C-alpha cells in the first residue's frame, strides 16, 4: 500500500463515488511508484461493484490519464498461453488536476514516475495490502535494482559441541603464552568436563576455551606458590650446613 498515493486520491476533488473507490483500491495495492496488479474480480469485490461497471470506470480513468494499463500473458503448467492480471500504473502527476483539465486527449506525463523502466519493471518492490483477507503469497516478485542487503546470522549461546577439539589456531595461541605452566591437553580435558557438567552455554567456544586455559594456569600458579618446594625456592636452597651463621659468637 502506498500511503502517499492514497492520500493524493483522497484529496483529489475530481473523484466521486465508484471512481474514488476504484482509485483508492488501486492505491491500496500499489507500491510507491504507483504500480499494482490486482485482478478485476478482486477490485470489484473490494469496491462492491459489478465487473461491467468496473471495466467501464477503468476505461474512463485510462482515457482521462489517471491510470495506465498494461496487459500481460502467462504460460500455464500445461503450456497453454492465457491472460494474466493487468499491470496498472497510477499517474500521480494527474492527481489533483481541476476538472477542466480532464479529457480523452490528456497528455501522458513526461517524467518516469509511474512508467516501466528499460527492463520493464518498477524500481521498488510490492507493498502488502491492508486487507487481511488478501494473501500476498502469490504476489509476483519485482526485483530491486540495487543489491539486497545480506544480514549476518545472529549467534546464539549453545552447550559445548560434542566435536569440540583444539584447532591449529588455538594451539598456536597457547604456545605463545610464555607464562603458562599447565599441560594444554590435560587442562582442556578438565575444562571440557566442567563445561559439560554445568551445561554451560556460550556463543564463542574458542574464546571460552582461551579463558578457561587462563584460569587453569592461574590456579596452577597459586597451587605452586603454596607448595613447600616453592617456599624453599623463594627462601634459597640449603647447602647442607645447618650450623650458626659465619661470625656468630
């Protein structure tokens, strides 16, 4: 639905009765360039008028330069060529004209708004109708001229994958940590058991592994600092002479 075109139709004093209903219906189906392709039965149903009345009104609107109609053909699954829904273009330059400007010989607008491109398609995609009874699943797709934006998939936190293993990059990172004293493989086994036991979830498991290795090394250093051997190393190893210091009297 094009709100801009629908507003222009509402404000145009030259439309009355069934004519305004039909123009509003087309604007409800149209994109911002004024292009739409509803079937005649759908328009007649929404406006509450007969098909004969609808066809006569559409011909008048075409003659007056308010809309342009393009007939289309389609090939069925059996290979038969049959009529497809018409393409309608609402000529926005004609909206808001005074009634004295109307006539069968009204000139077509010189600008490209409401006209086909060189490829025969409008620049913007279709707009869904506000009518909840209308299904948009069968709406023909009109590709945009620009490349579509590719959205990056959002990562979600998951439990530790069953095939989690140490990659070459992870092993290279570990080798670069000169202060690490724990065995990488043994620390990884303990870390994986802890993650599975707690059913911990992360978005980036390699990053979680790196943090786990840092914690394992930190705890190993703390245990080493509390051991008697480490205390001896900090105080200095004995040379076997446990007598009084030299010069003691």
